[in-house]
């Protein structure tokens, strides 16, 4: 079976390492055999190594080296980030983030509710 998630201009990817961990970006240009120029709304454009990107199944129809204004409008009109949030992968990341944001008392209430549900 051929690969379906290719590194190409317009492909949505998630950063899986570094200070931007978990952010969704769009590949705007290919720099060389190991880096891609990535950009997203609310982020500065920068090259990122392929090994730090997790390629998603979503692709936005944009030209190579598109400017920021057109990229933001393309991302908004395609709703690729919202579609990603609706996938199993996106839901798992949202649940992990919500669980990490719980306070000690919230974890305690969750434990008590889980025990009550078992009875």
C-alpha cells in the first residue's frame, strides 16, 4: 500500500518535540531533505526538521511560499485544524491536556465519581 501522508506543501503537521510541542502547523515550503518551512496562525515561520513533525492526513490547498495573510484565510476556510480536533488523535490530545490541567481536588472528585460508578 502506498504512503498517504507525504511531506508536501499545504500538509498539516503536528510538532512532536521542542518548545512548540503539540502545535499544529502547515508546511509552506520544503527547505531540503531533512527540513520543511512551517507556519501557522499565531506562530512565526521557521524551518523544522522532519523528525520533529508528525504528519497528519489533512492537506490545505495553498501555493508554495504563501504569505501569512493568505495562509490564515486558507486555514480558516478549510477548517483543517477543527477537523483534526474531531479525529481520535485530536480527542486523545485534548483529553490528555484536560487531565494535566486538573487540580488535586478535581482528581479526587474524579476518583470518587469513578468509585461510585463501579457500585
